[in-house]
């Protein structure tokens, strides 16, 4: 059987890839530019949603994005934002269910 790298090694290579980081920053650029044109600081960039009880921590690649944005002069936080809500698929007959909040990059310029 041929030797192949482990999944963890592949994740580490991807997380440390400069090409990947550049691609991620390019994805964020239009949202930051639009917020700047509309004079809306902070710029919120959605990453996901979690139940209220769940902790959020940026992954290693997300930490690299935060560090790169800070080097460019932005003030960046990775946190919850917005109102609590019950996702449509989790609502019961009365509209109740587990509350969720959005989280993502909060970028001040």
C-alpha cells in the first residue's frame, strides 16, 4: 500500500497555505469594500449560526484570516451578533425551539 499523508497532515497543509489565505481575503474584500462605501463600520461577515449554549472559537484557518486582517490595520473580532432566533426546521407547532444566534467576523475600519 502506498504511503499517503494523514487527514490531519492535509488539514495542516491547507491551514498554512498562503494561496488559501489570499483566496479567503479576496472573498471578504467585496463585503468590506461595500461597508466602507456605505460608511458602515463595523462590517459583519456571517460564518455560521449556533445554539445559545454552544461556545464559538475560530478555527486555525480563521485565526490566520483574523491575524492577516489585523496586519492590514483592521480591528477584528470573532463573535456572536444579531438577535436570537429559532431556525425554521427546528420550530415546533407553537413556533418554539432551541434559540440560535449568528456568528462571524466583526471588522472595524
